[in-house]
């Protein structure tokens, strides 16, 4: 960064201008070449070496370089040193800008990186319980699928069960079977092979499927309570109100409501960036656990989860309790003891399943910030236990279903004399 050989020692002003122009040219050329060929660390080393060389040359007042370029060393050196310091400061400023730009691009690139898969931590348990838990959940899964499948087959085959109550029961069995198929197999693989990885797309599908089926089941429980209310409290109007067309429309409405709810919740969760960590502190992809992994503010999502799911669950639960309040009042007015017993038997089975399903859901979704290990255990009730209870309760506590199963097995019902 030294001026050229044509420096005019007889004209201090022109010499200084020429010196500055030479410095500017060398700076421009130097910066262009550095930007094109060197990275930021190399730039630092290049500038430091250049400055050391220039300072060494300027301090050597007796050396060949000073006398060659600045013949009158005493009168020119202060001006040259001032220009060198000025352009050295520009060098440092330019270097800082380059480093800041490189760091900004690196941070931006890091923020845009998203995870390709998640790790399902699963239920917290000692290692020695892995095989017993695998066997227990496998038995529950097989009983759930076979039991609900048997109910669907029985209702479809036996024409005596072609009534609204059993039509809704058939829908419920299908929902329970598919919920179990969406959650439990991945748990079993985790217990058996210790493989708990799930792809990003698989996580999206699992979350959508669970909320679609779960919300549909939530609406269906409310619809079944309303059906029992009409059958017991308004028996004379039941046949005219609950026609086949009305029943099909109501059942279709539950599926449509579940679809809208699930699309809404899934899109709001996965619009968030996920850039790590990728360990889901749950045994399946669930909204509260996924929100803890998002690399953005999730306040709005937590509020939406609380309002949407919490309000939906509580509203359906209150409507069910209201229906059963009227049902209990109507049952108490029945004169026959056998009539009261049969009515209570039918409704108690339904109410038991409803309580096991809604209470854990309310416990989980009204506390979206919770990360307690107990939450996973509670979630087992409405994802694994409730789908198993439906075929048990609706067959063992229902005389018509037991009679239909006997007919399906080739054993005719024995009529008491």
C-alpha cells in the first residue's frame, strides 16, 4: 500500500493527492480480491500481515524503501502515516462488516434448518419392565381390535340390531379400533426393538389421525347420550325423530366436525418451525409435547389449544351429563323395578365409558404447559384403555348384544318359560 514511483517531491500537495489516489486504488483492488478469493479468517491474516509490513517500512526512516519513495523523509512521513492509519481503520471496518454479514448468513441458515424426524421418548419405565409392558400392550391391542371388529360384524349381520343406538355403537367401535391402530403399534415397536424414530410426515399423519378420530368420537358420545335421552324420556316421539336419514346425517356431522377440528389443529401446530431438539416427551405425536419442541413463540398455539379443545371437551361433557340427568329423573319415575334396572344398566355402561374418556382428556388439554411424566400415563386411558372398554361394556352389560353374539356363533337364544 505504497504510492507509485512517479511521486513528485517538488510538489507536496500533488504528491499527497497522488499518494492518496494510489492508496485508494490499492484498497479497492485489495478488497475486491479478498472478497473473491479469501474467507473471513484469511482476510484477517492478510490485513494484519499487510499492516505489519507497512508499519515496518514507515518506521525504518533510514531504509531503502523510505528514501526511494519519500526522498524528503522528514517532511512527508507524517502525512503518509496519517493516510495509512486512516485506510487501516477503513480496512478494519470493512472486515467487521464482512464478518457480521457472514455470521448473519450462518445464523439465518441455521434457523431455516428443520428436523427430518422425531424421537418418541415413550412411557417412562425401568428397563426390566420393557418386555412385560410390551406383552401387556400387545394383549390389549389384540383384544381391542378383535372386540370392536366383532361388534361391527354383529351389528351389520344381525338385522334386529339395525336401530339408531346400535348404528352409533358400530361407528364408535370403528373409531376405537382405528385410534388404537394409530397409536399402539408404534408403542409396541418401541418396546420390542427400541426403535422410537418417526418421520416428520409420519408425525403429522399421526397427530392428524388421532385428533380427527378423537374429536369425532367426542361428538359421537354426545350424540349417543342424546339418543338415549330421546329413547327414555320421549319414547313415543323417538321413532319419528330418529329416522334413518336423521341418524345418518348426525353421524356424518360428527365425522365432518372431527375433520375440521383436526385440520385446524394440525395446521396450526406444524406451521411452526422445528429446528431441534427432536425428542418428543410422549409416546405419540401430541399437541402439548410438539409445542415444546417448536423454535418459535407458542403462546397463540397454547391459547388456541386451551380454548378449542378445552371448550369442545367441556361442552360435550356438560351436554352428556345434562342428558343423563334427565334420563335418571325419568328412570326414577318408572314404576317397574325391572324397567328401572334395565334402563340403569344400559345408561351406566355408556356413562362409564364417557367418564373414562373425558376426564383424562380434560386433565391433559387444560394444562398445555405441563411436561410431567404422569401425563403420559393419563393419556393411556383415552388412547388404549377406553377403546378396550367399549366392546367389553357393550357386550357384557347389554342383553341384546349378548343374544346377537350367540346367534352369530350359531347358538340360538333360549327363551325362558
